[in-house]
């Protein structure tokens, strides 16, 4: 809501004698502030949005690359759903890129993405049909080179776009400085005739423009949460509110890029991989807990999708609570998808967390079954071959990999280590955990 005492009315009331000078200073300031506001809105709707899209596109391609490698190595059809979601996200990003007005240097991007998407769909079809060898060949000869070219293109476009964005923000800063100087000059001329009121107006304009100039520089440097301390209810205050809304919007866009699981709201594959890579780069010792439910498919088929989803959500909550009890502030609880989860913690906390997770989960198992199934100790369902057989009650398996036992840990090598331990744990009865304490070369 605009205050009655706007800059215009303050000047008009205080400078009846020198109204011409006051109105000239105010008019020039408002025109420049209005133009500044319009250009800021254009930056948010166009260039900042493009900046976010380029970053999301790169993260999506890296996620697809990781999933394709896992599929080719593990040949696990369970990963197809994740790859399909990445492909759908890529289609959505392509539509957004086309919808946002783009400069000429971004023109090659949609065509490059479409070319890659066409080959990625063919690769997805081969994965779906179980043509693993053909899929590996297509990935090696076509999709991987295309993706690499696209990532190089994105890197170049990112640099060009960052340069253009920096130039535009610098122009905004210069415009603010120019407006400030000229407004100050006209205002100082009026001070000679009416010093008290003029000093008040000048102080307000000077402080506000300086704050807005600093806000422009902060946003240019990526400091979206920097405070904008303008509390007046005039045009400057309104512009400060616009800047604050712009910063909040940029922060929201940054958070939306996290691939949180829609059911548990836990971080997904990209966030997990990013955290893994950061800890590896910083050479921080960590423990990677891979958590998997045993006999979950039979349970979900027996009781239905809704009950299965409730069980998935329950496990997510149990993991959060376990980390709150025994973990650290920088621990990560992630949801890969389905009944697979990841906890990243320090090596000294890993075993305590694994024991607590198993104990807590086993105590909740009776809540997940009907009384007759609980008394029987099993449920009857169909296996993957369509044959009826009995399945034990749900148990939980935890495969623990320690980074300090790996010379060159990578997300892929950790995933392979967990897969081997998971295969062993599946053969055991009851809930179990296994810590791989062997020294490995990768």
C-alpha cells in the first residue's frame, strides 16, 4: 500500500517556493526507478530464468548419464522408472527453453537437445525391451557422444549467458549511480533555498539508491538472500519490495531444482550424487548406507499400492528419526526411489545408525500386516514368474560402504559395492546389515 507521504508530496509540501527544482529531481528519479524496475522484472522473467534452465538441463543430463551407466552395468530394470522421469523432465525443460524469449546465441540449444532426446528415446526403448547389448552399443556410439557435445555446448552457453547477465546487471548498477548523482545535484541546488526539508529528502534518496545499488550487486554475485533495508512506504520502499520478491523467487527456483521424491519429500538421486561428489572432493570420510526393503513387491501386490506407499513413507520417516537420534547435522537422508534409500553419515556413526534403523523398523512391522498374516508369518503371492508361493514378512537390509576403505571412491563404485552386498543380504533371514570393511582399489 502506497503511503500518503510519497516522495512527490514530501517535496511539494516542503518546497512550495522551489517547486520547479523539486519536481525536476523527483521526476527524473522516478523515471529511472521505473525503468530500473522494468528491467529488473525482465531479468527475472528472461535471463535469470534461462540461467536456471541451463543449470537444470546440465544436472538432468548428468543424472541421465549416471542412470545409463548403472543400467548398462547392472542391467536392473528397476532403474528404468528413474530414467523415464529424467527423460520427461528433459522434455519439460526443452518446452520451457522454447517458451522463454532467448538471445541469438542460444538458438542452437533446442536443436541439440531435440537431437539428443530422439536418440535417448531409442535407447530407452532398447532398455525397456531388455536389449542390453544393443543399448550399450547405442550408448557408446551415439547417446554418450551427443550428450558430451551437448554438455560442452551448455558450458559455452553458460559462460556467454553469465557474461551477458553480468553486463546487464552492471548496466543497472551504472544506471542507479547515474540517477543518484543527477538527482543529488538537483536536490543540492534546492537545499540552498530550503535546507532542512531538502536534507531530509536527499538523505532518503541517497540511502535508498545506495541500498538498491548494493542489492543489484549482491544479486549479480548470486547473494539472493542479502537483506534490502528500505522501510519507507514510498516508491523506493516499493522497489525494495520488488527486489525482495525477486530474490525470494530466485531462491524458490533454486530449491525447485532439487529432485526431491514426491512421496517422502526426501532428496533424490541428483542431490545424493551431488553430496557424494562434494564429500569426495573435500576428502571427507563418510559412510554410505544403502537401505532396501526385502519382499516389498509381494507386500505391495498383496495389500495394494496405497498400503505399499504408506510403508515407503513410514520407512522414510523412520530414517529421518534415526538420523535425528544418532546422526549429525550434516548427515543426508535420501530416497533413490521405490523401496531403496540412502543415508550419508560419518564412519563412526554408521553401525549405530544401522542397528537403530533395523530395531525401529522391526518394531513397526506388526503394524503393517493384518492379524491373520502376522500369525501365519508369511503372505501368499505371485513371484516374478507368475507362480504362487509364500513370502516372509517384510525385513530390511542395510549395505554399508566406507569411503576410507576405497582409494578412489566414486558414486558408481559405491553403487556397485552396495549392489554386491545387497545380493548377499537378500539371501539371509530377518533384517540385517553388512559393513564392507575390506580395502578396495576403487
